[in-house]
C-alpha cells in the first residue's frame, strides 16, 4: 500500500493506476469499515484515492460511478478509535479524499 501511495503522487501514474481497477479495489478495502484493525489500511486507501483523483476528471468520474461518495460518508460516520491513535489522521485522509475526488467535480 505504501508503494502505491508513493506512486500515486506522480501524475503519469494517475490514469494507468485507474485502468488497473485500482479505484474499485481500494473502495472494496474501504468498505470493510466494521472490521477491527483495518483503520490504517483504509487510511492509506483514502490517501491513494485522493492522490489519483486530484486534478484528474477520469478518476473522479470513476470514483463517483463506483459509489466512492457513499464510501466516504459511511467512513466519516464510523467513530472507530485505533489503539495506535490514528483515528484523527484517518478523518483527515477521508476529508482530503472528499476534497480531491468530490469537490473538484461538478457532477459529484
């Protein structure tokens, strides 16, 4: 996940990563919000989604069509507290994804 996070910061990977069904896979990871111990993985998934949707209409459209907005909403409702203290950074990652994947797109 950390390798994908690093790769997602480069513009030339944005479309290539989306073509590999990465958005769908990451949203599946995020959907397991009720499983214990998945907070860090879901946070990394939100960070990757945020990076690949930033200034990329194709990825924003795919995110919207794959019910990404509902995934963000469901995770913001979840008040899980991780023993590592990552709940605050998780909320920031979800809000960053909301800003880059949803707010930048008029249809979303």
